[in-house]
C-alpha cells in the first residue's frame, strides 16, 4: 500500500490546547500564599493593602519565571506588599527591608509603602487590570 502526502502529515493540534500548554503551572504552595492574602482582605474589608514576609513559595516562583529576587542584604529580608485592586484581583511588589520591620501596619502606611515601591511596570499592569475589570463589569 502506498502512502499519499496526506498520510504523512502530522495531525493538527487544536490552537486552544497549544495555548493552554504554555500557561504557567502555579504550585500548590504558591496558591496557599495567595489564598492567605484573599482571606486577609476578606477579614479586613476596609483594607486595600497588606505587608507580609515574602514566602519561600514566592521566592521559588520568581526564580521559575526568571525574575529571581537577589539574596537580601545582611540583616534584611524580602517583604511582599500587596494591593487589592478589587475583590479577587491583587497586585504584589517585593521590597527588601530590615528583618525586624513590623508587618502589622495600618492601611495608610501599607499604601504609602506600596506607592513608594511600585514601579512604572506595576502601575501599567494595574491600569490594564482595572480597565479589564471595568470592561467586564467587575468594578
């Protein structure tokens, strides 16, 4: 039996399946961290900002996506500053600070630190996120 040209073709992959295979897999330990943030904002509905110690899962995730956080300076550690844009939509930035810094700070202080740490890329990302949420009717 002779093969025709069409017999030699590889089967076409569905475009959605190809796109889905490119999406990053979020490890369970990282999901646990984001779930803790969600619960924090649920318990504190008047808050839009939070500061906490950066988790090992976040450090590993940053490394996996080629945005590794350098080893902190001696006597310093990484802190995560989170801004909740809307329920379920949060943006986080990382900052080094002295190890003994308190994370139990008022909303005003957390918001000020966030504004001081966020860069233009974070502002652009947040603006796109807010635009998408408004367009979807979620804000």
